[in-house]
């Protein structure tokens, strides 16, 4: 398994688990995402207006938070790589429709940041 994929998977697992219980010993990246979660959730809500953030499946929201953080804040990888990886993670971890939802939301986020 690609080390970047493994790292993203572990980050998503941490983000998912903190939606249920308080966690200790989180990865630094997870802490940074949590610190920006209010901002990231507003962006996700803007580009998925029919789906209130509290109604989005927790695993899908974890994937969206990670990918939005990488697209908007971190900017280390090319945007298409980030989106493709998020879609693959949604296929692995989410429901049958998760990957298309994640792809649509991230595509809209990417369009908005590439226009600015």
C-alpha cells in the first residue's frame, strides 16, 4: 500500500473516531484538520447545500474534511491527485453513493479555488 494512502486512511479513521469519542494521541495532521473543522465544514456546506453537515455520513465527512484541508490549506499535492485519492477512499470506506458525492463536492471546491 502506498504510504500516502495509508497515512490518509489512518487520518480518516482518527477523524471518524473523534466524532464518537474523545481521542488522545492524535496525529499532528488530524489535530490541524480538527482546528480548521469549522472553516472546512462551512466550505463543505457551501458546496453541498442540500446536505447539512450534521446529516452527511460521518465517514464521508471525514474524507471531505481531509481532502478539503489538503486542497485549501496544505496544498502539497496536485488537486486532481487529492480528489482522486478521496474518491478512492470513499469507494473503500463509504456507501455505494459516497464516491460520487465526494467527487461532486470536491470538484466544486476545486473549481472555486482555481477561479480565485
